[in-house]
C-alpha cells in the first residue's frame, strides 16, 4: 500500500515537472559560430533602425545579448581574436600573439597559420600551405570532437585562411578559405584531407564570383538616406585603384583588372554574400545537423574588415556593408531553419576585434588622435642603446609594438638583458605617441589585475613575445592617413557584440562586463562537454536556459 502511494506521488511529481532542473535539454544538432571581422558593438545601435527583422534584430530579440563585452588582451588582430574566441583564453596561453610576428628562434617573421609541410587542395597554388600548428591549446571545436569520440563534423569557413583554420581547431574535418586573384577557388590544405570533396569542386565550377563582380556596387538605399555616415566624397577614405574618388557607384567590372581581379570580391559586401553561399553548400554537402552527433560550423565574415580598413568607421561604404550583411544573415538564418530545424541549432555571433575612427578625421574634430612613424621609432631606439650601452646593434627586431633584443650581441658585450630592456622601457616613453612601456621581466613578476596593462599582460606570451612591450597613445595608428585599423587595448578596439541564440539559450540582455574568453566555456557548458584545455574564461550562466 505504501509502495503504491509513493509511486503515485512520484508520477505526479514528474508530470508536474518536479525534476525540471535536472532534466536533460534537447540536444543541439549543429553549433554555428559566427565571427564578423572588425565589427564594433555600436554598429548594432547606430544602424538599428535600418536593419530588417530577420538578421541582427532576429537574434537580438530572440537570443541573449551582451552589451558590455570586451577583449581583455592586446593585440586585437584577426588571428588573435579568432584564437581567443575558440580557445577561451588569451595569447599568454594559446600562443597566437599576432597575425604575423617575429620568431626569436627562427630569426624571422612568421605567419600564424603558415605550414609548408602541407599542400594546397583546390588549385595548383601555394596558398593552401597552412595548418593550425602554432595554436598550442585546444579549441571548443576540438573538445566537441573529443567528447564524441571523434564523431560529428567540424568545418571552418572564411575568405581569410586564418579565420577558417584557427576556429576549426586541430581536429577539424576541414577548413576552407578563398583564393582569389586569378584562381577564384575555395581551397583547403592536405592537413585536413587528401582529396577535396565533390561539393566543393561543384561550387567552384559554378563561378558565382564572376556574377558578383560583374555587377556594380551601388548603395542598397538612396545615398542621401545614409545619415549615420560622412559624405560620400571625403579625404579620409582610400579609393579602389582606378577610381578618382572613394564614391558610389563602384564599377567592379571595369575595376577588377586593376585590383587583383577576384581579390576585389574580398573588399566589397558581395564577399560576405559569397561566404554565405559557400556555408550553405557546406551544410548541404556535409549533411551538417542531420546526424546522431553534434556538428560545428565556424563561419567568419571577412569583407567587413577589408571595407573597414579602406574606408573607415564612418563611411557610407561601411554602413552599406552592414545593411547588406544584415540581409545575408537573414537568408542564412532562414536556411538554417529549413535545413537543420529552428530548434535544432545553437549559434553565437561576435567579432574578432573592432576599430578606431580614422585619426585624421578625429583630428579634424579636435579629438586627440595620432600617427606614429615606425622608422623614426626604430632610429630612436637605436639612439637609446648607443647612448647608454655604446652599441646601436642590440635590437634584433621591432614589430607589433614589441622590441626583441639580440641576446648574442648583449652577451658578447657583457650586458645584462634585463638592464638593457628596462632602460629601453624607461626611455621609449619619451618618443612621441608611445604612452606606456613594460619589460617582459615586469610582466613575468608583477600581476596587473585590471586596465590596459592587464590586457597587455594577457597578450604577453613568455615563450614567443618580445623583451619590451609598448602601448601607443589612444587613437594612434601606424599607417597612411586614410582608412583605419585596429590592434590596441582601448575600448574602440575591444568592445564587440556577443549574442547567443537558439537551442538552450534564454531571451535577454546583460549589461555586465564579460570578456571574449567567456564564449568557449559557455558553449562547452551548454553542450555538457569539457572546455578547451587553456580556458580561463567564465560561464555566462545568465544566457543559458538550463
């Protein structure tokens, strides 16, 4: 009798959802990671009234948005950003300290994903000689494969090789990037496979790029409606080769021969559309989200970065690129709904870095902004070592705001490297537009718990970084006076969107400060798998519905 009574109570308990907190959520069939290259957070607010319902606004209203998310590291470059998103840690741990950096062991500059032990698949060029070998920690994509005993598929896609390779991780089934110029093919590396899939061959044969480049780039709406941007013709923007002014319309068909042919596609909004086309083909060709196991698709949109560099933050070209990207995302989300199922996928959207307003434009508004002369800086550094140590040959390399000392020459002169490094750090702040400088020894022995020096410390890798690390003044660039760039630890470069959407995600908004390294552990927790092995980010619990 007691047993029947207890059984009845238990049945009622389960029927009323009494074990809801311990129930298993619906399994995600596909995770989609979207990274938009060079997207500032304020693009979401500046262009909000111009976005449609199906793109950015769909995931903002139906997902969970972090309004105060930042990069907690320096430098804010493409490779560093993608590696940090997917590893849940910073260059201090994952080892990707820039896009290119001086390798003090090989005594030369190296590219983050270059690896000549592998060959190109997709054409007969050399741009497929790539791998993730310089990424020393695992990624969330690696961890998903490990958790499923290497079942499920992981695919990385981007026009840029580094933006496809680093997110896909070490165990990826494939990473694909676009080889433009005169090749016009999506390619991969023999690191991943021995033969390119038929669906990729078929996509390349379809030659959609020609279609996009045979159409002019005109504004999506009437040009007078672009009130969020500067006038179309101004002195702060670069031009395409062959154009007299940076104005609309841009006749791509006539300009392509002077702008590296198919490489021109990278620098216009159609490059993002082309990326969506290829991502859709990958989902169908690889049957992503259709199997028993969870798949992962990492997609990075690179054309936003090319456009941003050329025209700047306040250009009509930049605004138009994001209005068109909004439509591309809407089409992509609709495709996911149909192909995978509305409740079967989880996605996150973020950026690999943001960007600063063109410094010359800021100067015209009397806002402090600067340009730094790299060659004059090198001369200044040589004068310091000459004056204090009677040698102008103690510096091996200066790049990425880092100074690499020549250990052999210092040893031959019986100089202590810590003494030389500290003197350089003390004196280089007297150079115009160098604001702070810290030695590697200081970063190894002192903990900076907050602020820009904390970001510098997170970006410092004891094995790979230089002997002195410098921070320029805010709004300082090393480049020509047109267009813009990024790389600093200031908020204009660090403040990016992070939006979670789909299965397992709550609807909501948070104004708490989060960091980019929080994405990977959050996705790991949602999937109930181990986080990447270098992760030091935190789980964004308020974004998860379970």
